[in-house]
C-alpha cells in the first residue's frame, strides 16, 4: 500500500458512499471512514471497503470530525474526499512524487459538479479544492465550510494535481436542498458571530441564501464580504464577485450592477466575470457593450460555470439580435449552441414565425 490515507466523514450516506469507496479502493491507500451518527446502512457499506470505520459523536462542527479522521489515519499524507464525490481520474505516481518532493505544499483537485437537467446528470460547473496534504502541517478550522489551515501559521502554497473528482452533492430534491442549506445557514451565522471579520463566511452565507432563492438577502451578505480588502486572485473572491453580480440581476438591480465597471480591470482575466459583465450590459440595454463582452468570453478558457466561454454567450448574443429584429443572426447564433435546450427552443419558435 502507498503511505497515503483517504479520510471520509459520513452520516446516512448509504446511497452514495459505495460509489465513493469503490472509486478510491483500487488506488492502494488506507481508507478511514468516520461516521457521525448514521441510522441507515452507511457503516455496514463502508466496512466492505474501509480499513477503519470509526464513530464520532456529532457536535455541530465539521472541522472537529475531519480532524478526528486525520488523528485516526495511520499515514501522515491525507487524501480527503466526501461521500457525494467519486474519483474520475487520479495520478497515483504524481501523488507519491508530491509527498516526497513537495512536502510543505497542498495538492488541489478539480471537482466537476453535476446536477440533473432534463432528466440527465449534467456538468454545471468546475471548482478546485484542497484535498491532499501532510497532516503534520495542516488541520481544518471552521464549524462549517471548513478550511484547510496551516498548523504553524504560514501561507498555504497549493498546486493543481492531475486528479479529478465528480461531485453530485448539489443534485438534490428541493426539500433536501432546503433542509441542508437551512442547517448550513444556522451554523454559518453562529460562526460569523464568533468571527465577524472573516469575509469567506459572508460569501458562504450569501451562497446559502442564493440556493434558497433569497437573492435580496444574498446581496446583503455578498456586499458585506466584499467590503473587506481582498485579493482578487483568490478563487472564492472571484466567485463572490460573480455571485453578487448575478444576485443583483436576479433582484432587478441591473443599474447598481453597472458599478462592477469599477472593478473590471481586477477581474478581467476571469471568464465568469466577463460573461457576467455581458449580462449586466444586456440587462441595461447596452447591447453593443454586451456583445463585445460575450465575444471576449468566447475567446477565453473555461470558467467555473459550464458554458461561460461557449454556448451561454452565444445564446445571450442570440437573444440580443432577436430583440433587435435580426432574426437570421439570432438563428445562426442559436444554432451554434450545441444542443443547449433554451437555444433550441428559441430556434423552434423562430421557425414557426
């Protein structure tokens, strides 16, 4: 076996944990599953694959559970994964090189977030998350949306690995989603009261409100989070800016969103931001500027949201040309969207006219 431990915390995950465990079992890592109070068959399923299945009394603190799993792992090098994730691609040789030669760094993995659209599990967006590290140097902090934190206070130096996870945790029924995010919101509020100068918490509070479709309240939290002096290179800062802009548009505040022109230079390399600026201009009927931003997005690399450099700007451009009465150009753009359902619907309408 490789001197690497996979750590997983679980509760009532019998429907998903097997896919997770079967995806990591062939890697030859120790597998440690920490159960936080399951009442279903989670522990029974885990026992078929894991080297250790341990109990942890839930205390409304995700970091405490994760740090317990680190404590119980036999190896110093940890690969953290969740029950609603599975390995799609992993380079074990790269992980071994990393632990031997880059021992003070953290390895990030790509995570493909899948949701059901029209009955099909579809890529919604891709994010990057810190999952491979030496437990002597790092631990988790924060009772929810826990973050990997250096033990000795130095800055995290992270590198992207050739490892990809698939994540289905956002693919929930409306009732499951509401229950999960109301629980998260309560824990986040508690954490924000204890740590009011932490902008990341306001980002997560905003995301919880957004998922519950309370976009007005989400705007309040995003605005608070962005009131701090933040590094525009940080992934969560970029995500918060884009989320704030989208929430402003969802609440009819397109004119307010035009203020994002003032931060354009800081985020001009972020594909999602450029696509957002196109939408801001479009909702303010500034069509020439919107089309320029959509054209720029088409020349950029993929963003966090699936399609921001391909079918989405094409579709939005088609809507503009349709509104301007240029039906031929609109149809041509819709036809380039590669089967994007809203574009196909507009094409069908155009053909009936």
